[in-house]
């Protein structure tokens, strides 16, 4: 296969270890995976053992990852997208942009405006100006027409505004008594605003901030919402109603904040760690393993 850069080797290493761990946790034999995916058994063993020189081109390896993930119950597309492939070289893109730019310049040069067009426009503008100068009545009639068009709108607005109606003193006293009774009945209402809403108390919000590069998998209420690699400085937030699970390939590079509490490291540097968060209990560690 073609040589891989350091980033691709690191991605493929983490993905292969993750696939191997999930397969072993589910007690699925590698022969069953080969039968389901129609991938050669030797290629699957090479992928899990880290012998990447025995694998085919990167585009085929990405297909292996997608079919392998689907066979063991994972989201194969999301997992395969975490393995980047460099297909189009940068030189080809630069040459394409330069060719497009030269074509645009050629098309602009080919556009030619005849000389008589601006002269005709000048003659039209000059003739309109002479008509208004030589016939002042036309200007007065134009302004009068505009004023007539604006006046009906203003008069209609004046007619639609209702005039205030004065009520008798007896009616005003009855209205004041009714307003005082309604305000006295509605006085205890502010105490209801103090109680927190039940929907916010049932949710758990987790924010991840990366201090270094790390592979991550996030599940929200049993559904995988993110699988991939985040770099230093990136920040993501997820909210779950029942359970939120975070698994990291480099726990020391992840700062985690639960329900706006102070941020703490997820684990030790270079360690693989999985943490479960629920609204009742902030965190519950499971499956902790250091590399």
C-alpha cells in the first residue's frame, strides 16, 4: 500500500484498537466478521495487529472500516469518516484555480461595448432635462400628482383612529373595585415562578474541551452522536435526558464540565477511559484501561 503520514497512522491505530475492543466485548469471532463483510481474513488480522503495510490502498482501508463497524453494531460511516484520505494533490487544485482565473480574464476581455451606446444614453438624459426646463408646468403637475397620491393614505389613517370614550363616574368606580379584587387574587402568583422546571432538572449537560489531540466517542441516551478525533482548543457540548457516555483514547487531554460545574480532567494522560453521566449521579466510571 502507499505510505501513510503520521496523522493517518495514528488515526488507523486508534480505530483498529477500538474495533478490536468492541468485537472482543461482544464475543464476536473474527471469522464471523470476515463472513459478514466479505473481507479477507488475512486483511482483518493485519488491521487488528497494526500491520498496516500488508493492507491495500487507503481508500479500500476506509471501506474495510465501514463494513467492519456495521458488522459489529457500530455506525460504520461515522467511524470510516474519521480516517482521512488524501486523493487530490494540492498542485492540481492550484493549477485548476489558475486555469479558471485565466478563463475569466479571457471572457472579460472578449466583452466589448459599442461606442454609440453611451452616447445614446447621454442624449436621452439631456432630452428629458430639456423637457422639464422648457416646460415648468410639467414639474408643478408632477408634484401635485404625487401629493394627491399621498393624501388619501393619511386621511384614511386619521379616520380609522378611534376617539376616546368617556365613562360615567359609576362605571369608573365599579372598574376600580374589579381591578383591586383581581390584583389581590393574583398576588400569590410570584411564588410559583420560584420553583424550577422539572425538564431542566432531568437533563445532564456535558461540555468537553480539548487540551491536546484525542479520539472520542459520545453516546446520548444510547445513541452514538459523535465518533472521531478532536484537536487542541476544540469545544463540544451535549445534553441527555437519561444517560450520556464519553469514551476517550487520551483521557488526560480532555477537560470535562458537567452541568456548569468546574472543569476537571477526564483521566490520566494517554489512558483510554469511559465515563457515564446521568442526571441523578454526575459520573460513573466503567471500562477504565490505560495504554
